[in-house]
């Protein structure tokens, strides 16, 4: 009898462990019950997906049945989608239609989100708003100390993102002030910068692409956004493929999978073949072992290892710039990119080889010496980036101890840098083998 009870207890423990590994079902939580009811009232037919908390990806959707390739994952009726059409049919519509110069579709959606969040229980969209994140981890939300720890190309784009959102807010303020008759309190307190930042991040990180016809009341920026409640709980994986589009016949936004899933596994979609820098910039997360990821080499780093006294240095730089060989130079999982090696081969040309620069750009071998010199320079740059990455990781460790309020954001940058380190170490190994062979 004891043996039977022991086996039963072990079985229960295994089941609990497996449940934890698969994900913890959250569909019993009040906010998800309300969301499902709200969606059902708008024509949503219950799918096999359930909200769950996963140990590695956080909140996502699990399937309650096995899925195979070409299965329909989710189908969301257009009444469930939040678009500029939704905004125009609200009390904001008349203000948007008469405002000159016209506001952008993006500002219209941001304004609607902020207004509905402010309305609280009175909002028809409250069940959806209640499951949206309160904060985001896009670079626009990161502290200056954290931004400085990003790789140079991403750091520049992060600063551009922050400037763009700030300019968006400044340009929208006159229109936002015109909405005063709709509110009992000052619009300056409702539509402040932090609320616009939250709304912008919500749209930028969670919207699906859905092209709408151009409306005269909007500016000429593309009207391609739609927020899709429940569907936007699906997480990204670079290793899956899906077919996603709005079905004009059924009037539903549909996602079909090309992958296989076991019962209770997390279901993923793919936002596109993005590297980790793009994922962090646009969506505020990093994918581990991302096959599309790269480490970028700036032109400044490229030139650190070439003599200033090279008489053809400026001419070489001019050629590289004219032929777009100073951008998108990378190390990947398979080593240095062809573009990076080509740029370094051209910079390594001796005076008597310089006339062959066109052949270099076409990928021709100029000389054994040139090939070896380029490989040596590539290995030095790779080693420099490894040491720089290790130094930043050390800085992050120090900051995590001293600035507890930044722990979440620092952990994000740390993950990015650790992924970069893996790629660089793999590239160093490949380069060592190439140098040994030559």
C-alpha cells in the first residue's frame, strides 16, 4: 500500500513539475475571465488558447490541444480590433475630423488609449486595458545610465527613438488641448508626456499590421495599426513561421501556424527575422540564441586597427563610403560577415594592390598576404569587442548592486550583452581556425 501511495505522490510531483515547465494556466484570473466575456460579446469564438505564465517567456498563450502545421491558431472578429475607425466612431471623432493640420493615425490611437484609460470603469475597452502592461522596456523608457550600456549602434537608435517620441508629444499638444470640452479636469494632466509614452509603447510593441484606406481627416502617414486583444498575448519566437492576415470574407484577423505544438505548450508567432538589437528597440525584449542576431562593427572600431600614415587611407574610406561598406558590418553565429571581411580586405590593400579595389569589392582574392592581413585585423576587432562586452557586463553587475530600482532594465541589457558575447566567442573560434589553416 505504501509503495502505491509513494508512486502516486511521485506521479503528482512529476505532473506539477511538468505543469510548471509548460506554464501555469491563468485563465481563472478575473481579468482574463472578463476579457474573454467581453471578446465573446464582440463575436470572438473561444479558441484552444489559454493565458499562462511561463518560466522563460513570462505571460503568453498555451494550447489546450495538440496543433499541427496549417492549423488555425486564432481568429479575431474585426469588432474586437482597435483601429482608427474605432477612434473616429468615439467622442474624439468630431474633434479629429475638424482639426487642422490633420493629426496622424498614430496620434489618434494614442489619444484614444489615454482617454479610455482615464475613463476607468466607464470605458467600453476597460477589459482590454486592464490586461495591458503598466510599464514597458523599450529604450524610450530606459534611464540614461542604462542607455549608455547599450552597444553603440543601438545606443544611437535609442536616443533617436526618445527624441522622436518627445517631438511627437510636442507636436500633438495643441490638438490634445482642443479636447478640453470632453474632460472635467485639465487636459495637461491627462495627456502628459508619460501617458503618451505609455500609449506609444502599447501601439509600437503590440499592434498588428493592417492596412486601412486613407482618410482625409488624417495626415499622410500610413494608417496600418490595429490592436488585437487576446491575440497580442502571443509571444515571439524566431524559430517559428506563421501566416497572419485579415480575411476579407470572414471579416476576421486570422493566424495560421506552420509549426507543431504538443498539448499545453506555449504557442508562438514570429514578428519577423529581426536581430536582438531590433527586437529590443521595437519591442523591449531579447530572444536567446536568436539565429538572426548579429554584433555590429562601427566604422570607428573598424579604423582603430589601420595605420593613420597609410597614404591611401582617405581614398579607401571614400570608396567604402561610396559603395555603402561602412554600415551593417557584423559578426554572426557563422563568424564575420562577407561585408565586414570585404571592407577589411580593401583597407588592407598594399600600395601596389590598390588599383585592384574593384575586384576586392566583388569578392576576388587579391593576394595571400591581403587575405591573411584581413583575417588578422578581423580577429583583433573581434577580441576588442569581446573585451568591451565583458567590461560592460562588469559595469552592469556593479550597477545591479547599487541601483536596485534599475534591476529589470539592467537585466534586459545584460541579456543582450551576454548574447553578443556568445556570438563574438563563436566568431573568435571560427577566426582562430581560419588563421590556423592559412
